[in-house]
């Protein structure tokens, strides 16, 4: 009787270990090893206890109904075991036509080209399962990329030690460089890995001196202030910011391992050959002949440039563009479907839809 009681307690302990394995697999990210250990321990304890209690089980289960019950129970346990192993060792197959749940080919090529160790620590909560799976997909592309997962609520010491306050923060380290990434998208993560894995940084130069938007300004936009929506007071007025949020473009370039500077083409000590990329963005007045010649010489030397020019503005750059077969049409693109309800009065303002 005493042995039966002891083995009964062992059976209960085995079932609790199995339940613990299920909870670890479902609630704790990156817990495959722990869940597998609990699973094997639970199966071992349960099997040993049932073997020791086989006489009692025979007395309890007799006749054809018992055999049928055991058969159904065995099949159920088999399906549960298969599902459990699949949960511990998942195999992903993206069956969508456009492979919406897979990494982009260019991202895969970039990740496979990483030849130096990159260590990523991602702090998450249970609502960030998709982002966690994205990090797992990225780590699976290259053995040099390792990812550790922590929940700042369950591991406050790790979060405090690394200066992390909120879930969704990833700390990337590689070759003595450190980077914090807060964006959850594939592009954000891939650009972060690129920055910490590449030692050489390229220089992106924004041309200034002709009313161009400042890449180091705060992000801004055109909007109507007042009682409707975005409000800073009782009066309603149109506020036009000329910076156009170019800081967002600068941030994207820096995320791709660029160093951003502003250059003046009239400066005596300007050296455009230092620039890996020259950006001519929204000048409001024409360039002088000396400046046009400097840009033309820069392109003739085999360098790269990006021109973002507004219509109806004479920039003096037409000869350079024509040299490369580019002709700018002086016109505006109008989205007729989104015109209704527009509050903007400036032709250079972006199209927005007002909803109630």
C-alpha cells in the first residue's frame, strides 16, 4: 500500500513535469532545451510510475471496454507527442504566392555575407511573437549571427544591466561596435546587423546653401493646427514647415552604415571625392556655374548622386541631367481619389486623407 502511494505521487510529479514543459514551450521564448528536459523527465517519471503500478492498473482496467479505452488513450498520446515535438522543433514552410512570411532575397544575401560574429540580445514581451520569429529566421541564415531572448519583466536584472527600459529593444554587438535597434521590421534589423558587422562607413553628403531641407533638423510636417485634430491652442492656422522631415532620410542612411555630412559647393576646402553619395535635395534657387561644374566633375569621376528636385524651380542642373539622358517634366502628380477633404493649401504638401 505504501509503495502504491509513493508511486502514485511519482505519477503526479511526472504529469506536473509534462505540464511544466508545455508552459515553458508556450510562454518562454527560446526555451527549447528547458522544455525538452522537462518533457523527458516527465515521461520518465510517468512511465516508471505506471510500470510499478501495473498490477493496480490491470485491476482497474479489465474487459473489452478497458482495451478500447487504452487504445484510444494510446493514439491520443501519440498525437500529443507528435504535436509536442513539432512545437519544440518547428519547421516553417511559407506557402504564400509572394512568400510574404519569408525573408527577402536581398536580406538573405546580406546575412549570408556576414563574416564576423554579431551577437543580438532582444528584449520582448509575449505580444512580440512575430518579431521573435523574425529574429530566429535571421539567426538561422548564418552561424555567425546569434540571438538571445529576454523578457524584461521576467529578467529585470538583465534589462537593468544593459540599460533597457522597454520591450522591443534589440542590442547588437560586433567587432567592438554596439547598436540599439528599436524597429520591428526586417529592414530595421538587417540594417542594424549591417552597421555592426561592417567596419568601413561610407559618407553621404547633402548639398546646402540653396534653401535645401536640413537633414539635421527635427522631423516636421505641414498640418492644420486648431480644434480639429492636431491642436496647440484655440486658434486654427496653417503652419508650413520647410524642413520636410529630412532627418528621417538621414536616419535611414545612418541605419545603412552611412555617415551624413552637409557640404557647401562654394567652400574653398570642399572635397567631393570624399563622398560616396552626393544628395541634391529640393534646392529653392539656382546653382552657380562653379557649383554645377563641381557636381559634373564629381559624376565624371565615377561617383554616385541622388537628385530630388521640385517642379517649377530653376536649379541650373538641366545640362548635367541631359548629359545622362534625363529630362524633367514641369508638372504635378495629383491623386484625384484622395483630393476630397484635403486641408493642405500648399502644392508641395503631401496628400493626406481626413477621416472621422
